[in-house]
């Protein structure tokens, strides 16, 4: 599996567009702040999160909200696997998308070989991830989007650089494996 940036494909989709960034206070382990990166390539952006941050509006994306406008791109990077109320979360995304807008959603890949191996070898893969409520496969994400008036247009496996030692060993040992075993999936959806 080729190691790639989780951020670069999102930035390509946001270039010169109006963007709503959900979960905008999150900072990557390497210190990268996606919201700042989006702000540097888009025409304008609004960031929301459940907690206050630098210029970020405090909004709970699991409750109905309206920001007073629609966007070309709604980004929810590594957020959907933390929410409990998927229906309201997706309805909020849909409500804030322009007619030709897109939703860009990324989340962990539940079928990543790394998670299976870590659980099999150490039994800790799912014990240490205490803030996730679920992980969606491509099939369940497609179904979930359809139930909320969105259509999965495309998806891409992303194998981003590991933050842990065992992850780095895994990266080295599995460079030849198919992308479907990558750590993350990036989904792009439109109005159906």
C-alpha cells in the first residue's frame, strides 16, 4: 500500500470552492491543521466543531442547525465515526450543500488489515479506540447516504502515515498489499 496524505485529496476537492468544515478544530498527530490548509486553497470557509477553537463556531453537528447558507463542499474528515446520531448528522450535511455541492467524508476503514492484526496479536485494537461509535464499510456508507438523500459518487482508499510503532512496522511489511486494506476511506457524495 502506498502511503499518502489524508489531506491532499481533500484539498484538491476544496480548491476555489466555498467550504463548510465540520470537526474543524482537529489537529493531526504531525501537527497539520486541516482547517488551516482548507482555508489556504478555498474561496471561503466556515469551520464548526463541538468545541471552541481559533475562529471556529461551536456547533453540535448531531443536533439540527442552520448556518444561513449553503456550500460547494462540506468536509467531515474523521468525524462520522465519532457521532451517535448519523441521521441528523447527514441531514445537516445535506442541508448545507449547494445543489451541485459535494460532501467529502473520511473515516477509518473497518476492513484495514492493520486493525485486524493489531487486535489478533495484542487484543488492543478496539479497546484503545474508546471515542469511536462505529466504522462504516463502503457498502454500509452507500446505504446510509442513500437513506438520507445522498448518493455515493466515488471513494478512495487512503493509507496515511502511521503514528504508532506497530503501525510503522505494518507499513513496512504491507507495502505490496492492495489498497482495500488501507487505514482510511475518503467518500465523495452528492445530492441524489
